[in-house]
């Protein structure tokens, strides 16, 4: 019988890296050196974000309300 106590552990295959190589396009735009962040762009960004979240809230609330009525 062979003794495996002194044997070196088998090397595992390297895991693939699934992280994106570049940031998403909107983040790339924000991070670019040419763009300057001003209040107009801040308002546009926040307005879009709040509109999306409020729309999601309305849809979710309507679904919960509909489920509660039925």
C-alpha cells in the first residue's frame, strides 16, 4: 500500500475570470476625463434613477394591491 501523507496535493485547474474587462457604458461615460460633472448632468442622472424606481414601485404596489383584492 502506498502512503499518501508525503504526497504533494494535486494542482487544481485555474478558475476562469468572469469579471468584465470594461465598466458599463454609462459608468465609462461618468469616469471619462473629457466629461465634467455639473448640476445639469447630476439632475439628469437622479431624475432618470428616481423615475425608474418610482415606476417599479407603482407596478409592484399595483400587483400587491391586485393580489390582496383577489
